[in-house]
C-alpha cells in the first residue's frame, strides 16, 4: 500500500463512520446551537464599543469555530478507542508509515469537523446571520485549517491516553478555556488586560478573528497576522501529532 493510499483509506474510513452515525451530525451541534440561539436572543441589542456589526453577525463565526474545536479535538477519542479494540495495532504493522497514518486520521477528523462547522453556519443563517464581503471564499479555507489544527491537537492528546473516560475529562478541561478565551462570544477588548494577554496565546483566538473578518469585515487583529497564525499553528500541531503518534506504543 502506498503512502497516499494509506492516507486516503483512513480518511475515507473516518468519513464513512461519520456519515453512518446520524446522531453525531445532530448531537455535536446541539450545544453550539443553544449557545447561538440564547446568546443571540439575549444580547441582540447589545452594542460593544468599536464593534460595528450586530451581535448575531459577531457571534456566528465564533460558534462555527466552537463546533470545529469540539468536534476536532474530540475526534482523538477514536484513536483511544482503536487502541483498546485492536484496530490501531493492525494499522501500525501495515507497510504504511506512521506519519501517513497520523495524517490520514487528522484529515478524516478535520473533514468531519469542517462539515459540522458548515452545518452550523447554515443554522446561523436561519437565525439571521448574513455573511457578506469580498473575502467569503477564504472562509472555508480558514475553517478547514482550524479543523485540521484542533484535530491534530486531539490526536496528540490521544497518544498519551489509554482510557476513553480519562481522555474525555482531559479534553473538557482543555477545550472550554480555549473557547472562552477566543473572543467568540465577546470582544477581546472587554477582557481584563492580563486575560487578554492569555487570549493572544490561544490559536483559536486568531481563527475566530479571521473567520469573523472573512464573513463580516470586522477584525480585532490585522487579518494577515491572523491568517499567518492559523497556517503556522496548523503546520506545527500537525507535525507534533505526527511525531507523538510515531512514538506511541501499542500493546
């Protein structure tokens, strides 16, 4: 089996598992939908200083990023699951390199997270979100790179976990601070200075800002900076997950 064949097969496996599990399609957007619905209704008249868009337009790209974050990171549980049930051992002894295996898993998880993010955007449009501007074509690219970044993080975490329940606890502790520090629900300018400094170390912060800029034209950072951070984060975390995956041991 060639390296590209291995990547394709593992990507296709994850995609088929996603399409066959209808509950995943709806279940993974349940909580983000309630975030979107209740925050957008409760704060629909809120005006933040310096933010020239309505709150629905402000929050919708952030909620799409939330879906990608949660789906991408939690996709790492499939690696823990495969380790427990022996499938991981079978693919580890195949001729494919471990880098190709990690890449295939990352692309599969990123694709499902990307699709979930697009579904969330469609739901947001039913509530009143209207994407506009000259940069809309960048939105799917940025959304997929964000999905690939956090899927890679999920795989990296899964390489050091042996228990599914332990993985879920660790991931919950990890994803919620990342989400709330991303500026998805409120402008970073409203945060205390020391919290804003922490937010600037968060890769999701730049993804949310770039996604918001591509759909509304509003940005807190220079869009070039945000896009550069997205590409760099994606590259570094993909390398990290591949490195850790190559060193993982399968009993």
